[in-house]
């Protein structure tokens, strides 16, 4: 897989809600070669502060455009919000391994996507690919479970619906959908459906991913988890992002960020 470094022109920068922003970039090489689950490493400053690039998932691609969805949590993401349409971002990507998903005309895998908070970001790109696989006549729809603190924090519900996915919601405070964690919603739903041949794809905070791993391992359901580990170089050189697997330490930025739940050691 080829990786590019480029100056990507910002085509649009929009505040979605709260601290969440959507940014559309003109990044032809990245857009053409990205897979869902891969990320770009962005230098947000014009000088060396912040020194490190920041990894952000590829949210969607279309033609020469690639977009990201990000939440302001610190210095780099705050600086990113100050970038305007027409500015350029120094970007390296696509990086990492993506999700493994069925190609068109292969057997439908009954996909279940589980997103916690900003975990929706890479799963929209994946949902677009999965819904391409589903024939119009197929009764099996991509099922997407979205979890958030409250109704106000829910992201991408309409976007997943527009792609043709069946969407179910969980909120911690019960202000929308199931009251509780999205992993509890997953557990509940799996008790009501035939999950043979299902594949779970998940992205979100670590405790959520651990819960999804426990649930899928217990039921022997294949699950692919995208881990958002802290990263330094982002290109496999510094070992700053290693995760424990049954096969030894692996770099989240190179062998990951997507790992099989059955391979991870928590
Ligand atoms: C592969 C990958 C894909 C990602 N995709 C997205 C995305 O699509 N959208 C998005 O908003 N964010 C994403 N992130 C997280 C994003 O990289 C961080 O939020 C960002 O680097 C924070 O930079 P900052 O300078 O604003 O905050 P910092 O000052 O660096 O950190 C602020 C706070 O956020 C915490 N934090 C920083 N990085 C991470 C991390 N990787 N995981 C958990 N907590 C962290 C810090 O511990 C600290 O508490 C991704 C991370 C990885 C590794
Ligand atoms: S961040 Fe340097 S090896 Fe992964």
C-alpha cells in the first residue's frame, strides 16, 4: 500500500455540533487509495509546535476529496479548527491497515457496526463500502449501533440512515434510544437475533472496545476493532503505539489500527 505526503487544500471546514468538526480536503492520492479504517497523519501547525502530527481517521472519500470528522480535545485539534477554506494542511496517508470487508458479489456477512462517540468517524466510510455489497433485494442490512453520552452527543445518525443502514441508538442518560452503554445494547441485540455469519466492526473508547471484544469472543463472533492508541511517528518507526496481541507486540499505526478481537490481549 502506497503512502503519500501532500499539501491538501481545505475545501470546507464546518462545525457539526458541540466540539465536533467536519473538514473536507482535496487530497487526490489519499482519496484514491484509502481503505476504511485507515488514517492520515496531519501536521496542524506551520512551525514545529505542536511537534507531532496527529492521526485522524479517513471519514469518507469521493473523487479527489477525502474528509475527516474530528473532536477538539487539545492543542492540535483546536489549531485545526482555525484553518479556513483555501488553507493547506500537510498530510501523510493513507496509513495503517484498514477493516477487512467483503467485496461486491461475495456472501453478505451480516455486518454489525458498533460506534462509541467519535468512533463513528471511520465507520461511515466502511458502511458506504458494506452497503455497496448488499443487493437491493437483500433483506440483510448493515446494522449500526451508535452510542453517546446523550442525545445531543450523537453523531452521524442520518448519514448512516442515508446509506441504507438500520440504526439503533444507545445513550448513557437514556435521552434517546436504549438507556446504557452501546456494548450493552449489542449484548441485548445478540440475544434476540441469529448472529451466525455476523461480523462486528467497532471503533470507540477503549473500555467500549474491551466490552465488545469480550462479547464477541464469548459468542465466537468475528470482530474487528479499530484502536485509537496514542501515536508519535505514525509510520511504524518509534514503537510508541504498541499493543499486546497473542502473537506479541504489534504497532497500532502499522499492523493496526484495526485488530481482530480474538488476537488482542487487554
Ligand atoms: C488511528 C487513529 C485515528 C483517529 N481518528 C480520529 C478521528 O477520526 N477523529 C478524532 O477526533 N480523533 C481521532 N483520533 C484521536 C486524535 O488523534 C486525538 O484526539 C488527537 O491527536 C488529539 O490531539 P490534541 O493535540 O488536540 O490533543 P492532546 O493534547 O494530544 O490530547 C488531549 C487529550 O486527548 C487524549 N488523547 C490524545 N490522543 C488520543 C488518542 N489517540 N486516544 C485517546 N485519547 C487521546 C489525551 O490523553 C489528552 O487527555 C484518532 C487516533 C488514532 C490513533
Ligand atoms: S506511532 Fe511510531 S511506531 Fe506507531
